[in-house]
C-alpha cells in the first residue's frame, strides 16, 4: 500500500514572559504505518525534527536477549525528546544510560513531500560496541539536512546487553546488531511518510558502526538498503576478532556477589540487577563484548551464522560503496602517554595474539619482522611514538579496509569510492576530546565526525573548518543522491573523485585541498598485503 503523506500543521503560540512579541512554533504531524508522530520545527535550519521515536522493545524478563518491534502508537506520539537514547555504558568514568533505549531520530528538510521524495541516510554510531549514542547532541543534523537528504540516527544496545554471545536460544549473540536491523526495517516501512525515498536508503557509520554495516552485508537477513558508507571500519578490523566469553554471566554475577556455575541462574540474577551494576562489573573485569558467529536455533531469527574473515560478500553486487580511513587513526592512543607507558608496551605482540593463531616460535618471528619494518633496530620508546601509532593504525583499521575493498571488487560492487581523511582543524572530534587540538597535522580516529555533524562540544568559529564541513556533507549527500560524491566539478569540489578499479586504486585525500591520488600509504600497505598473503590461513576465524 502506498503510504499517504499527511503533514498537518498545528500552530501553537507562546507568550514571551517579558515582552509583547510571540514565538510561533509549527509542529509537523506525520501519519506513518505505526501511527501519528508529531515532531518539532528546528530553530537552526529549514527542517523538522522527530526525536526519540521508539522502534523496538527490550524484553524485561530477558534484557540480554533479542528485542521485538515496538508496534503501533495508540495515540499521537510526541517525538520531542531523545534523552532516553542512551543505552547502558561506561563513558568518561561514569556509568550512563537506561536499558529501554531503542529509539531513533528522524530529521526532515522542509522540501520533502510525497511529490519530492528525498534520499535517506541512516547513521549507525561507533564506540567499540560498548559506548555511543544516536542523540542529537552527538549527531546534530543541520549540516547534512541542508543538502536535501533525510537523516535518521539510530540506537542499539551495547556491551553485555547488546553483544553477549552464549550459544543458547535466550542469548544467541548479536542482539545489538538485531536492534539495528529492527531500526532499519522501521525506516524501510515508515520513511515514505516523512517524504523519504525507500529506493535510496544509504546506511553509513563510523568504527563499530561501519563494522556493523559490513556485517549486515554478510548477514542472513533481508536486504534493506541500497548504498553504504564505511568510515574507519569493516568486518575485518582487528577490534572484532576476539572469541566471545561464554562464561561472562557467571563471572559478572560472581563479581556482584552471586556464586553459581549455571549460566541460566547467572542470567536470572543479572536480569534482576541494576544495569548500572552490570556495566560497572563488566568494566572492572575488562570484558569485551563483540559480534560473533551464532548457533542456529528454532524460532530464533539469526543474524550471522558463518565466520566472515574470508566469506564472499555477494550482497554488494551492483552496490555503490564509499569508504575510507583517517591517516593517523590510532595515534590518539599514544599522544598523552609518558615514557613509562612505552617502556612497558608490548603492542605488536598483543595485536598479533588478538587476531592470529601463531605458535610461540612463529609469533616471535612475525613480531620481529613487524618491529623491524616500523622501528628498525630501535626499541619501543616514547621517541618512536609516531611509528608505533602508524603500526597500530595500519593493523587495526587501515589495512583491514584495504582487504575489504578486495572482497568488494571480487563480489562485483558497482563503484567503490576510496578516501583518506587527513585534515587537522578545530572540529577534529577525537583531538578535541583528547585536548590535542594543538596537534594540527593529520586526523585521528573519529576526527571526521565534526565535519559531518553538528556535535554539541565542537565550535563553529573557524571558516576553513566550515568549508571542510560543506565539502564533506556535499560529497556524502551526493553519494546518497547520485551514487557519485562528485557528479560535477565545482568551485566547492574542484577534484573529480574517481572510483577505484582492480588495477588502479584511486583515492581522494580530504585535506585543506582535495586531491585524487593512487594507493594510499603504499609501502606500508604492500608490507601488510604480503604479511596476510603469507599467513592468511592462521587468522582467527579463517575457513
């Protein structure tokens, strides 16, 4: 059935306390497949905001299991507030959030209508599967909606609630990814009511969000989106290859004073425990919860059932892809550390153990080869902080992106637009968080976010920064509209971004000046190409 767009306008007049003027607020009311939803007119642009729309419900009797669709609204849903869009997490030495956090935001330009359906961009936030939010304070829409696209930001459960993987029907694994799936289905089913084009849905994300999108490509579920943008993450990233801890509930329960050897008893105890305590215990135990390969169960919808390291990505056939990385991804981990930290650092060994099944002899041999490539005969020390940052960046994010590109080429993706973000400015997200804005050269992990979103803690004082904002949002929106980030060369976009091919790995360097080049960080990537070709069968999860 064709969804009829009915945006009705209710006028409310507020008398300002000290004066004769009035404040006119026009609230858009949308008739969706799940009922009437009322939003707000934005004060910083020509768009409407629908904040905190529930798309799924967490099972109160099993908050670690799969969620279910929210269903219809019996009355008009007042989408004015996204304060509940924060799932339980440990962030900045605080425990934040609530378990009923499965909401999404929709931002709609005033130009959207049933006669002028706009492309849709759905944002999946990063945060290592343990932190993050889709709230407006982190993903403010005003830059992107200026480009005539509808923006949706979604939430999903994190940490033990989203990614506990126990090989039992009650907690099969990937609950957070299934939350994302319900959000994407909600968008597919309802976005026409907001003036969206269901045939132009681009899903984009950064870090864990990008990894999630790549896993959606490998999943067993229905196809929901048409294009993807992956920022600093794919399913091959070194951060997602740890085996799940099947004893996690028992360990958390024991930490909280409940002794048992039964997974079910531990889950029952944790179900009745304050989520803040569960998150605190998981953090104190240094537990990691990540996507996993599930076991199939009757009457339980699975997400992914096979290892993905060398799996074919057949779903990308004919799909346009935009992806890339930041040139100094992992440098943020080392910029504020003292010499004692480096004296005790064993990062090459730790990374290899994370992702390879080497015996002790080969582990030492491979560690030495990598050490000599990045550091020569020098010992790990603070003087070689940059080289260590390069190693970590290459291993964790950059080369995995390159390996994923090969898989997309093999699976006949349509056009692949590759980028390296290198710009250093005052809106670099990670640098501001780390108080390292003075470190102007290059971009750390997540630094590009400030040039796509109106982030609450970032300023808008620097004209060059705002020019980069305009370039980035125009290219990202062009990709969503036309499957081409630079359909025409303009004064704003003076470089034609050429898609890469099997033989010519073009990429766009996004810096103070845009430039198209070939094969980023070529020598370092060539080293890792050889390393993985030599050792590929010893990767964890390789089949």
